[in-house]
């Protein structure tokens, strides 16, 4: 059932809303006669006129109206989090279907929401976007949107997304482009399914719609800003699922060889702006060096999608190692736990840092026992796996002063990945917990050694180690607070190619 209005969570003291008599617990139903759908829609409707008429409902169901002059910072209403939408697809490689059993409920949510796509760069297959929603995207200028295309051939797409009604993705994309919306796109490549001619067709048809196209049918419209290709990710938990071939090292190497060259041609034909993007996982799985800085866009397009994380880390490291700050690593002895795909790269970087400044840092490749060995990224490591790896490394190589865990495995922020509302109920993950609900405190206690999150680069790691030193003897929850005080939000993406 459609949500009826949006709940007011709080009203800023002294605000226009408070002056108008709006209270926490009221429900905002309409603005200037239009139904309010969610927070984004609220902001849009409020921006339409200087003078707005709001229709609300009290908890006792009585209705009232207030008029408010819309100030630059809004009128001081804090509205409830939106219910996330659930996808209607059944993709053959859906990660949620391949999750081991027994984790918390929020990890099994198949969210697919154009609001998250617009706000946070989540990819959507547009399965829950009907014509009304596409019109809304256009009207509210929710641009750019991130779309999981996977392939443009309708027959193959039906197989890939497991939904007979969702073959024709180009119809939806064209509707957005015609409305002036730009689109970032991605294709998850499953060998034998949507590679080969299917991929080439996808590439051709999306390239025709690229943003920098200045002539022809698409002139003056929105455009496809980028197309990334990402190798399929399979876990050890694919019971009763369609057979999907994995991307092995040979396949990844062949892909890199052909498509990095093609990607440079596309960039050259696109006014120098990289358009065809290869996820880092192609390089790490194929054990091939990632390309230089010029291979990636100025703005690191699709970084959140794993495109360019390794290069960005290496670029930062190159500068950092020469800095005065790097010298503060001198004498530090720590193990850095990370996914097996990133460990060799990190080891090379640490060897260089150790040589330059006299530190004793070592990278430890953590085997993913929960999801299966084929899962090699840091973001899917559980507290349990990190704990086993830390013990094993310490038993063979001796004690360290600190154990560093990938920030990506922690989700200490309260971003959309870990906080949803479903039918009005917030399904959230506690701060400082790993996927399996183990906390930083528990891991610290088990290892009897300070455990610190990596941060996004070596500079942040150093800040975290120093913060841990200053606060040694206190709980890691307090440590988290100390990190927050330093302005570090322990971002995702660290060591997470
Ligand atoms: S759209 Fe995403 S969440 Fe939905 S089935 Fe496909 S992969 Fe899973």
C-alpha cells in the first residue's frame, strides 16, 4: 500500500515550522495540493514556490493547513526516513541470493531505489520504476541516475535479470535521456551470458547515447555519462540457483588486454573523458597492474562501484610516502588485514614505506571462510574471519602493537547501505560492527591488542593509530568517538578494490 504522507520526526526550535504550529508526530500530507511522497519530493515541492501551503494530519487524525514562506534553509522540518523500495528482479548473479544463512535481516534486503541511486550512487535496474516514477525523475531533475543495464539485448536481459517484463531497458533509459536526465551505467559481466556479442551490442547502443554526443537524435538531451564493466561475483552459497560461470584469472587477463585498449579509444572519442570504465576487480583477479591516473576520470567516476580505488590509493601513497607526516610511521609495528585481492598490492606499498621510514607494517590476506574463497574483497570479510587471520599471522610472525581492519568491513557510518526503513521500521546496523555482528570491542578483547580501522589511505591510518595510542586503555567504542572527533568518518572503500 502506498505510504500516506511523511511523518514529521522533529521540528527545529525557533523555525518557521514551529511558528506555524507543526509538531513532531504530525504527518505531512500535501504541499500546494500535491501529495508528498518522501523527503526528496518534499524538497522539490518546497522549492517550487516561495509561499507554500502545507496540509498535515495530527496523530488524532484531525487535519490542518499552514502556509509558510520558504526560507533558503527550509522551514525546519525533519521528516522520517523513506521506506526503501525492494527490487522486482531475480538476477542470476544476485548477491543477496548467494548470502550464507544466519546474518541479520537487513543484509537480505534487495533494495532498488532510484532515490538511493540519485543520492548515493546505488545502481538500479529500474525494475520498480514504472512510467510514473520515470516522469518523477524527470520532473524533479534527479540527475544523474545510476542504472544497472547488464545488457541491452532484450532476450538476454530477461535471462540475466530473471524477469520477463524487464527486457527492454533502453525504453526506460531513453525516456530519462529525453527528459534531460544523465545516466551512469554498469554491466556485471557473466562469461557466456552477457559477454561477447551481447556486450559489444550493449557497448554500441549505450555509446550512441553518450553525453558528449553533440549531433543527431540525442543532441540537447541527457546522455550516458559512463559505462562500467564489473566481473560477476559468486559466493560458495549458490544452492538452487542458475549455473553461472565465474571470472577466472585467464578470463580477467584477456578482458583487461582487450578492453583497456578499447577504453582509451572511447575516451579519445569522448573529448578525452573516460567513458568505458573497468572495475578494479578485473585487474586484481587477473593479477595485472592497474592503469595509470589518466585512465580514470578527473572526478573518479564510479569510484563507489570499485572503479579506480586501487589507483587512487596508489596515487595518494606515492605522494604520502615522501611527506613529513609519513615519518611518523617510524618504528610502528602493525598488521593490516585485508581481502586477498588487495593484499599483494598493499604488501608492495608497505614494503616501500617500511624501507623509507623504518616502520614494520605487514599486509595479511584474509581468507573469506563465510562467503567462500572466491570472494576476495575486503568489504565482505566478517569479524570471525579477521580474528582467525590475525591469530594465525601472530602465531607465525610474532606480536604487533596494533591490528588494522578494513574500514569497508565495518560500516561505522549510518549511510544507506546499512540503514533502511522497511514498512516504516528502521532496519539498521549498529556502529562499529562487522557483517557477522562481532564488534570492534569483541575483536579487541579477543586479540588483546588495539584494533583500529584502516581509513581510506595511509594518512588516515596513521591518524587512527595515533588516536588509538592516545586513547589506549579505553574501549573501542570510545575510540570510535575519538575518531569521529578528529573529523574522520572511517569511510568505506579503504583497501576494498
Ligand atoms: S536488482 Fe540487485 S537486488 Fe535485485 S535481484 Fe538483481 S542483483 Fe539482486
